[in-house]
C-alpha cells in the first residue's frame, strides 16, 4: 500500500478520459485500466469513479451505452466523443508542461542557481 | 439554453428520476459483480467475494447521490428539500414568520388593490367597439364637457372630423310597468347614440337618428341589461311592451348588451331614452335654450384620416362662429378632446392624479417592506452564522446554503403574496358592489382579473429576491473556521448608514400619517356638530318629483300646497317647508349667474356673481332652521302677480351690495333681464357637498315665482323618524297614490357631504396602519439585528455588573433614538399637512391637545411593540452560558 500515491484533485477526469481513449470500457474496466497504465501506483476509491463518469457524460466528453461484458454481465460501456478526444489532447499537453516544470524545479541543485 | 428547453430538461429529469436511479443502481451493482468475479478467480468463495467487493466499493448511497447530482437531475429534488427545510426553520420562529408574512401581505395586498383599481379605471378599455378612436368633446377653457342642445346640434351638423356625434344627459324619472311607480335613473341619449358608438342590441332593436322628429316624438326606451335582468326576469318578449315614464306612454324597443352600461364609467343607468323626449322627464323643454348647458358630454369616433389636432381646429372654428352669433349665450367656445369614460378631464384629471399618487405610494410601501424584511433577514442570518459555518465546514457549498436561504425568502414572499391577494380580492369584491351614495346608481366595478393575480405573483417573487439578497454578502463572507472558533464578529458600525436613514424616514412618514388621521377623525367629529346654516338634526327630507306623477304647469304649485297642508296636520310636526332643488349639501346644486341692476349688456362675462339658487316655500327657513338676519321671509303672496322678490344670503349681500343693511330693498338682474328686489337676508350656510368650502353666495326665490316640479319637503319634528316616515307616506298616499317619494332624515342625506372627508379619514387611517406596520418591522429588524450582533458584548457587560437599564440602552438605544427623531419630525410635518387636509375635512386642525397626546401615545406603543422581543432577548442573556458557548 505504501507505494501508492494519492490522486491530485482534478486528475481523475484526465485518467478516465485516457483509459477510455484506449477503447470502450465499462466502469470496472476503466478502473482496472487506470491501475494497469499507472503501474498500480494510484489509489482510486472505487465508488468515486462513478460521479466522475456521470459528470463527463453530462459535459458531453463521454457517451454511454449498455452492452454485455466479457464476464457475460450487463454493463454500461463508455467511449470518447469528439469533444472528449479534444479535451484529452489539451489536458495532456497542459499536464506535461506542468509536470516538466515541477520536475525541473525539483531537480535543480543549489550550485546551479 | 432557452427557458423552454431548460424547463423541459428539468421536467424530463424529474420524471426520469426513478429510471435514472434504477440505472445507477444497476451500474454500481455491475461494478461490484465484476470485482467479485475477479476476487472469486483469486480463490475466494462467491459470498465472501461479494462481501469484500462491497466493502472495497465504499458508501454506495453517498456515491449514488453524487452521481445523481453529477448527472444534473437534482434541481427539483433540491428545491423540495429546501422547501421542507425552510418550513422547519420557519416553524421554529413563528414570530418572525408571522411578522414577515403580514408585512408582505399588507404591501402586496395594497399593490394588488391599487393595480386592480387602476386597471378598471384607466387601463381597461371601455366596452365600445374601436374605443381608441372614440373621443369626447370638452371645453378647452374650463375642462368641462357640458353643452346646450342647440350647441350640440351645431357641432354635430357642421363638423367635418367625426363619423357622427352623439350626446347624453342623465335624469331621474318615474317608471310604471303596471305596478306602483318607481324612481329610476335614465340616460337621455341622442337618437344616433347607439349607431355612433357601434353597439348592437342584445334583445329587440335600438332607436335611431331617423326616429327623432322634434320634441317628444320618439316614445321608445332601451333597457340596460342589469335592469332587464332584475325587473323583467330576462323576458325576451319584453320588446313592444308599453310602460309609463312620468305618466307618458313609452314602448320598450330593446335591451342593451350586458357589457354596456353607458359611457360614463361610475354611472349605471336603468334605461336609455331619446333626448328629444327630455321635456316629458325634465318637466321643461330645454331643446331650444342655448344658454342652458345640461348635456353631460358630446362624443364620437374620429374619421380615420383625421388627427385629434385637426379635429380640435375644426371644432374651434365652429366655436368661434357660435361665440360671434350668440354672444348672450355662448362665452368662450374653444374645445379639446378627451376620453369619455371619466367625463374627459373633469373627472379624468383628478382620478389620474389620484391613481398616480396611489401607485407611487403602494410601490414605496412595498420597497420599504422589502428593505425592512431585508434587515430582519440579515439579523436572522447573523443568528444562524454558526449553523451556516457548521454546514460549510461539513462540506456544504456556499451556493447550496444561499439557495436554501433564497428559498426561505421566496417562500415567505409567496405566502405573503397569497395572504395579501386573498385580502385584496375580498376588499375588491366589496368595493365592486359598494354604492357609496345610496340615492345614486354610482358604483365602480373593480373585480380582480388575471392581470391582478399575475401582478401579485410577480411582485411576490420580485420582493422575495429583493430582500433575499440583503443577507447574501454576509453569508458569502462567512469564514467557517473563524466563526466556529471566535463566534460571530461583534463589530457594530457607529456611522449613520443608509438603513438608519431609511428607517428614520419611515418612522417620520408613519408619524405624519398617524397625526393626519387623528386630525381628520377629530375634524370629522367636530364637523358633525358645526353650523351649516341649517339644522339637519330632527328634520326629515321627502324627495319627490311631481312631473313623475303627471303634474304640469299650475297643477304643480297647487299640489305642493296640498302636500304641505297635509303633512302639517300630522301631530308633532312643527313646520314644513319646500325647496324645489336638491337641498343644501346634496350632491347636486344649481348655480345661476346674476348681474347688478346697472348692467345693460347681459353677457356671461359681465356677471356680478354666480349664487347657488333655490326656489322655496314660505315656511322653508323655519323648517330648515335658517336664521333670517334682516327683512322679511317669503310669503304665499309672492306669486306670479306680485313683484319679483328674493331672499339672499349674507355673502351675496356683501358681494353685490357691500353689506346686509345696504342690500335691503335693492335690485339685481337675472340672466333673462328680470329685475329682482331683495326683501330679506339670511345667514350664510353650506350649499355644496364640500363642507370645507369658503362661504358661497345663495339666493332663495319664491316657489310660486320660479316653479319647480322637483320637490323636497323639509319636515321639522321631534317625532321618531320611523313613525314620521310612515305618517308622511300615509298622507301622501291619500293625496296621490301614484307619486313616488323617497323619505330619509336630513342627517342621512348629509352622508353625501361627509363622503369625501370620511373617505379621506378612512384612507389616512389605512395608510397610517400600513406605516405603523412598516415602522414596527423596521424597528424590530434593526433592534433584533443589533441585539444578536452584540450578544457577546452585552453578556460581558452583564458579567461585569451592568444594570438592566444599561444593557437595554446599549441594545436598543439606536432604534429608539431613531424612533424619537422620526416621530418628532413626523409630528411637525403632520401639523403642516393638516392645513392641506383642511381643504377636504371641514374643521381639521392640529391645534388640539387630544391629537398631540394621541400621536405620542401611538408612537410610544409602536416602539414598545417593536422592541419588546429584542429587549426580552437582551435581558434574558445569561453571561455564563454565553461566554461558554459563543
């Protein structure tokens, strides 16, 4: 448990968009996918995923449809809309800029200033 | 999003709510099942796997709620929640809720009533097709619409601007439909009246211009719907029936539609008859006298291509021709156009000015109510700052809390609006059937309609939002940590704020109104016992018109003598007099211009005076208790054969002859050139219903020399009015069973004269109540706010040994100082305003210790009432509890 990091506020939406961009998934699938692509380092409260999903659907970034899962269970599948794809691209760029800036700030050595 | 879309979305989400709940539940269940599948694969039993999955998932209900909120389907649910919560909160402080609802009910009710009256009198179009092009003609010089019949004919026949011109006048007549005669009100209208207005008959037909073939040539009547309904029981076969109008046979030809009650708004006639038959109702032929202006109004539709300015120019050219041709009869003849409903500007100007004032006043009352409720709400918000802080700290959002407070404000305003509207509907219903003067068919239908309901709803919502926003800043600034740690901030501004000023002004206005209404009440009480130049106490008035029973010419005075002789024989009757016009202070009075004896050119502009004119029998002064100052009373020998004489009043004598002594035996001239000798002078009196008027001139002519079929008998007696009425009725029936009469005490008749001051007193009283209500909420709000803001400070003071008096001073000093200042300012202004009031209420004076004491007591009571609850609260402070908890 110690190697898991707390999620920064606002990043859950980004992770959901990223996970769904890899192909249509149901809620539990998205959770697993986030675990996989983050190397199981991010701690996500399972239930907290759903309000985020509903919010993204309402914003028009995701669309949902009922289908059958690989376990042969009825589940709601999510996929990206055009707006969702655009948002993912923008958010990714801005996140990368921020991460690079933070990383550079933290890696500076005293003598280099 | 457009409003419609938004609403549809909200409703859709409301109705899809259960479906959405099912979906959310299903989705979450699917998640847990998938997780359990995975756990099962890792070797757990199914039951254990599902249990683990549920635990890992966390609080399902909480997430479901969050999902619903995220999906945007919670507006209506939140609203319902807020409403329920607000109800609970308001139930906990019923005093606050009642004060707030009542204040708003008064303010919104007042606005609804004023708007309904405005709607009925000014905004509501008259029931006449194409009302927008219908204009009445009034005189440009004196804002008066009366016209003589020959002048009307000239205007009708020579104008090029109107599609047609109709005329009407109002008269009373005796109508016999088989049973005993009854007195009814009739509108004498020109033959083309219905055609010019474009009204279609409801039953039968109307009469037309072609039916007029000279005086008394068109014996037709048209009933109003109301009269037909109440007296002919909706009998459609009524057309063709013969009725007797003043003993002349007339044929009912039709019934007017229900919506049409004549064009004069307040007046409901019983039927319409051709104006050419007026002699049969009025007793004398007025169709050829150009000098007698008795037609109420001439009106018609403008031709489509003619502008009002062109029409006025056209009428004025006819006017200048009339001026030149008939200098004796027609003075200045310039014209203006006006709406006919309120007799043009004659009633229209005062009514419009009055309504504008009322609308402004009602608006101000509502604004003041909102401001006061705003400060009450702010006080409550301050009290609840800990609750709010707790909710904020527990994760509620600021908007959510504001929304709840707003819901509370709007709920209060809606309740206030509902109560106010209910009250105003009751009031308006009453007003609609109210006949202020029992003898006249005068009434204003102001039934509330959809407009009124809409306005009340709109005002309620607007005022709710208005006072709901006042405490908003306070809430938004709340820092939950600071409030919970230190309690609410105890800063109290020392400067004079806009709120102080507003409250001060309200208190001052309230004091003005209280002062004025007390002045009015006292004045009214005094004017009941003042000297009117006659004594209404112990006098009975018998109102008859001999022409209604068919008496003509010499038959009239003979019958009048017989009536006097008969009534005089009733035991207990002291004296009986006759007057041939409405007696003094009735709604109607006649004025006739007179000239000095030296004047040769008798044109109106040379007139020396315009006294009120009465034709009286010898005993009249005695019966009316009017004091004769000089000379002699009139006698039965002052008849047609004798020299023309008159008794005049003091004011007349002073005006024309300089003094009473000077007037005796002197002559003056009437309009037709008759020389009249003054044989006596009586005291001044009140003649018009305006008791506050300056002394007017009056002349009393012998009834034998200027006969009148209209007859008012004044019977002075100490007998019980009921008994006397029966006795008089019996005597008159013995003389002529077909003579309709109306008997009442002179005191009762005085109601007409006291109508305006009574209305003024009642309205001032109502306004004073509203002002008091507003002041109470205002002071209450401010005091409550101060107390709750300074609760901690007061507690510390008490702990340090402050006395009750000092605590009260600290808590209530400011509102009480405002009350004192406002009351004094208001009292002074009220004393000034009483001078204006004296124009309406006879003998209104503020120099009256009772009034001053009354105002002081009223304002003191008001202050006590308003500060009672906050004072109790300040005194109930327990320093120990307070310091422990706050």
